[in-house]
């Protein structure tokens, strides 16, 4: 099992940079995902980290430190359309032996002009 | 374009009714999942399946059952709906861990179920 912690809500200004943190405890870590979910829509995949370090994809980057049980999602040059919920999901081993992602409660990001 | 579809966007049922939620994916994925999403609680796994006719319980299976008769279809069944099962239900699919890809999940649009 695991415990995944991320802030409930964050606000930021258009054009700025925001960092959304995620901490976790697992028994058998096998990768960490970030998803974006706009209100009333399905989550969509943003990034995946399985090794330590930074993965960059356009305005979005994701960082992982396995020894610290810590990840962050960095959003640069914020746009109004980035207002959404950001979900951290950790793939961990279940008692039955399957590796399945478990989600944190999500961080609601509000971008204002 | 990959796609996961769910049978209904909105559903209203009465307490005690049997409810079927259907999910179909066209990506030939082995893994399929059912989650419910509630404010302040996030996405919680109900059941998942890693192959046809195979199923495993997630974190909150009580009051639910599932069926996977074909690879592309995964059904969630509420045997006797109760008001505390009012929620947004999300289906997802992915390739299996170890298949060489990121194995990210693709989600359906969700079914908002209200039980009166």
C-alpha cells in the first residue's frame, strides 16, 4: 500500500511558474505518473518518471527522487487553460502481486490574470 | 486516436436497483480499471482486470462486482444501488506493466451516477 500526499489547492498568476509537490510512501515503487484533469472531463496523461531526475516536455517538467519519496510537476509560462486538477499517481505492488497505480487526492490549480 | 467510451454520461437510479456501467476500449489493452471519484477523496480503485475473465479487487470493492467477457469490454455492476454509491465513475485502460511502454492509463469520459 501507499500514502500519497499533495496540496489540495494552489493559485498562480498567468505567465508565472508553479511547482506542485507530491510525496509518497510505497512498499514496491514502480513509477510515478502525473495527470491533468479539467473540470467535468477525464484525466489525461502528462508525464511518467521511474528513474531519478527531471523529465521535460514543453512547458511541463516532472522531477523524481526515489530516495526521498518525492516528485514535483513544474508548469512554466502559465496560461489560463492550465487551471485544472493535477493528479499524482504512484505505481506500487498490491498484495496480490500486481503493479497498479494509486492516485493522490489531486491539486486544484487556479490560474488568474 | 485512442478511445475509451462509457455507456452513459449521466444516470439516475433508485435505491435497490441493479445498475450496469459499461466501458469499451479500442486499443487492445490488457488492463482495464474502474474508479470512483468523489470531492476531497480523489480517484479510488474499485476493481481492475488484467485479462479476459480475470478480475482483482481494488481499494473499495464492497457493493460492486465486475465482468470481463471480452478483452475490449469491462462492466461494473452495482447489485443493489445505495445512496452512498452516488459518484462519478471513471473507466480506464492501459497496456500491462513490463510491456515496454509507460503503461499510462487512458480514461473514459466518466458516468455521473445519482442514486435516489
